[in-house]
C-alpha cells in the first residue's frame, strides 16, 4: 500500500490542503513521507520547498530550488516550479521570468495561476494579469 502511486497523489493533495490551511507541520510531514516512499519526484520536492519558504526556512527552500534547477539540466522541469519557488522565497518580481516561460512553453501547470489562493495577491500586477489574459483571453 505504501508504494501505491495513488498514495503519492493523496499525500500531495492532503499536503496542499494543510499548506493553505496554515498547518505547515502537517504539510511537511505528508511531503516528507511522499518523498521517502517515492523518491525525489519534482512535485512533492517542489512543494516541500514552498513549505520551507512559508515557514521562514529560506536556506532549505533555496537548497530545493538548487536541486530542481540541477534536475532541469537533465530532465524536463515545468517552469511553474521555478515560478512558485522564487515567488515564495524572493517575491513576485524574482518569479516573473518563469511566469513568461510558463506561457512560452504552454505549461500544463499554468492552471494553478488561476486556482492557487495565494496568487490572488498578484492580480494587482499588470504582468500577472497579462499572463492570465494570454492563457484565458475571454475571462480576464
């Protein structure tokens, strides 16, 4: 059961629920277990970096960002992970180049720009709104 791929997906979504409800310890525990059982898959590793950043553990978040950057040299890593990690660590301005890459590469993760509650704060920035209008021209 522990190596069932559905468990990874369940841990991922439960960690997201914990993350956005402010329970960083529970989010970290779910992600750590997912990583321990399934390896350093980009999604739980990237989310773990976000949890570190939200918890003020910037050094650990930067280590994960470096790991993902290194992996991008040998495998595809969606620009979303750079966008979200830079936004969490250094702020929106640092993340903007990856927002543009998401549009250029037609990132499958772009749907999260519209769905993730913490991105609502970026809607006052014309660069973010321009990205949303590019992806969803009839909605924004």
